[in-house]
C-alpha cells in the first residue's frame, strides 16, 4: 500500500463548551464515518470552580511532596503513580531491580493512609495465595473465609511475570471487577484499589509473559531509567541521614483521594481532543495509511478502545495535577508512550531489527494533526 502523506483523522469542532457540533472522523481515503457522540466524554455540565481547583492542587502537592521526600528523582514515575491514584487505574512498571519501585509504592500508600500489601510472585504461587481461601475450623465444623493480600488499597505484585498463567489470571477479576470470588461468595475490594505490578526485563528464564488480555487491564506501563550520578549520590546521603529508617506520616486521607477522583471526572475535555484521542486509536489499527511502510510492517495489532478510555481518564488526571481544569493536547502526547507501549502489538521482526515500540508510537503521533 502506498504511503499517504496527508494528516488525519480530520476534526471540525468548536473549541469552547456550550452548543458544540458533533465531530466527524475522516479517514485517509476521505470517507466520512459519520458523527460520533462525544457529549459523555466531554464531561458533565458543571466544571471545576477555582476553590475546588485550589483544594485539589494543595492535596496533590502534599502527596507529591511526601513522594519526593523518600524517592529521589523519578519524576515521571511520580506523575504515573499520581495519575493512577487519581483515576483508580493500574500500573505496570518495568525496570531492572533496585530502582525504588517498592519504595515508591509504599510511599504513596503511606501518604494517603492506605493499606499496602506486597506479593512476591514465584512460579509456585497459587491463586488462593493472592485472593484468599476457605479454611476449615475443626472446632466449629465450618469453613471460614481467609481473605488474601490482594484485599488492600495498594497491592504491589513484584515480578508478576514469574507467576504462572493460572495465578496471573486470578488477578483479572480483582483488577477489572474490583472484587474476588472465594467459594460461592464475592468479596468487594477496598476503595480506592490500585495494583502496581513490576517485571524485570533482563531475566526471562522461568518467567511467564503476560497475555495481551491482562496487559490491557493496566492503564499505564512505565519503563524506569537509571538515576543520574547526582541523584544516586543523594540516595546515599539520605541513607546516611536515616531518612529511610523513619516511618513517614500520612499527608491526606483516603476520603480525600476519593474526592480527588471525583474531581478528575469533572475536568473538561473538549470534543476536539476526544476526537484526537479516538484518531490516535484509529491510526494504531490502520498504521499503513499514516506511517512509513517499513514501520507499519512491524505492527500486528493496534490498541483496543481501552486505550482511548485510558487516554481520556489519564489526561484529565494529568491536567488536574498540573493545576488546570481542562485538558490540553500536550496531556495526551505526554501519556502516549505509557498508554500505548503495552497495547500496540509488534511482530517478531521488530525485535529482530531492534525497533522499540516507542519509535512506532512517535511516528503515529506525527501522522495525525494536533487540535
């Protein structure tokens, strides 16, 4: 298929809330796919007022300050965890050991006074070790339910790819339905509930790669980098000062977190940006029409509609973190790698040619007009 240089999908919408026309998505061949309703995605009629925005900003700064007091650098990780906290989404973290993933998860949980459980995944880990089981009581002759460690506000699944496929699948219900099933009963998980899963990219022996269906349940996937020499020296200074031996105090409450989550849902997102998000998803599924044939040949499957949902929710949260009551296109662009890198499926040729998925994502973003 010949490469098309035109930019698309095209968007024709008003830029202010009020009487907005319904946008039309145009594909590269010029076909009109009809208007699609963005009224729900555009948000409810009542937007954030200055007092709410000021309160949210103060609460977010408190949480960010607690994070920075124990985690050196890792500003993108801080933003990722804040976005997840404000949206109730789950995060997959990939890095070599020793880059403060556990410390970061514990710090966020402690900052909001939430419960935290860490589960070390191993090949012999059973589903019941995570969700819980029924225990027989010989004295009463009855079974009692023992809830597993997944019943916490923050759950760290360390090296999730070391657990078997059966154990990995036990997390699907918890992550999607916010409940676990033990015996004939279902048990709701705490609210808020956030799963942080980690995987080590340098050790593949004895691991079980996550299936695409479970990868899609994670709102964001972040890849952590090594600290700079200055940041590493600061870590050593804080260790000598005993920073990590003292238990930090909460700076906010779970009730405040739920209020923040409610405010995120009222951050305004213009239909033009909604159309932009939908367009990005469309481009991932029709890569040959928007990027070079060489890069397009690496793409096997595009992102599912969950990517558009994740973009919308995460962009609203990022706007609130930045002190805005509306989403801008840069919010979407800044989240593109984290939303798409685990949803865009590349073939084995990409691995053979050492083509990172981020390169393909950047090419796709360059092939669509920014509103």
